C-alpha cells in the first residue's frame, strides 16, 4: 500500500494567490491516484472550488485565485487499490 513521504503542510495565503499543497507517496505497484478532500468532501464536488482546483500527477493540489471560503482542512489520500489508503491533512488559511 502507499506510504506518504511528503505530507501537506499548514499554509497561510493571501486572497487571490494560488495555493499549492503537496502530497507525495510511494507504493508498489506505483499506479497511484490521489484524491483531495476538504472537510470530508471531494474537492471536485465542491461548487465554489471545482473550477479552480487541479490535482497534479505527483499528488500536488493547486487552487487558483484563493477566496476566504477556501480556508479549511484539506486531506490527501493516495491509493493504488491495495488495502486502506493512508491520508494526511493540512490547514489552509486564506486572509
């Protein structure tokens, strides 16, 4: 199963900046897919977020043009289909 080697870190950003939350994992087999959640909801299912988020191949979450409502706890879950995937969280504060 995957092991998170670079967890996301708590970050404070200004409004309208672009946020980058890292999350890197290693696994064998290495067919990793990354999911990001905000307060338990998939970021792609959150109306105000879904058009501004992108999850890169390496697991990094990009949020463009931050707004105060983006503040919250973000959780990364890497999975390769084996066993229970690990998760790591970080708090993003937008001022």
